[in-house]
């Protein structure tokens, strides 16, 4: 969903301008969510993607941990039973793992790669 949000924001931003492009990309994310069935994991990803587009629109950098907590609280507010949905739990925990461990694992990879290739190339490999 993050990749789609980035593509939508880039495409619509160039075609419609920054503000209208952000609104169009949020609408496209919503439409895509409805087309794929709007399961709890898809809704979580869509809300996070929408918040990321909004954060970029107002000039802020999204914080994955805060965004994930806000989305979980928002979804639980509208449907408290979602907390017992296994799909939501697995999606939430997988995303939490990515948010918490992506950067340390990337740095560990760069340190390992620097043993075999120059520093700048090791950094580029991690992207």
C-alpha cells in the first residue's frame, strides 16, 4: 500500500498539482481498499498510507510508530472487536516489526557489506 500511495502521490501530484494530487491519491487509496475487500490489514495499511500522504502534504515526515498507534486506536474506536481479529493482530505485529527493526537490520547489513565493498557502495546496496 505504501508503494501504491507513493506512486499515486507522484502521478497525481504531477498531473493535478500538489494539493489536488494529494486528495486524488487519498481517493485512489480508498478506492483500491474497497476493490480488494477492505479487510482489517488492508484498512490499516490504507489509513497509514493516507496519513503518510497527509504528512507529506503539510511538510512533516511520518513517524511509523506513532502512525501505527494512531491507526490501531482509530480502528479500535470504531470497532472494538477488531482487537480480537487475528488478521488485524498479525498485520499490526508485522508492521510493528518492520517499523522497529528495519533500520537496525539495514545498518547491520551495511556494516557487513563494508567488509567486502567500499562504504558508499554498501550504503547504496542497502537502499
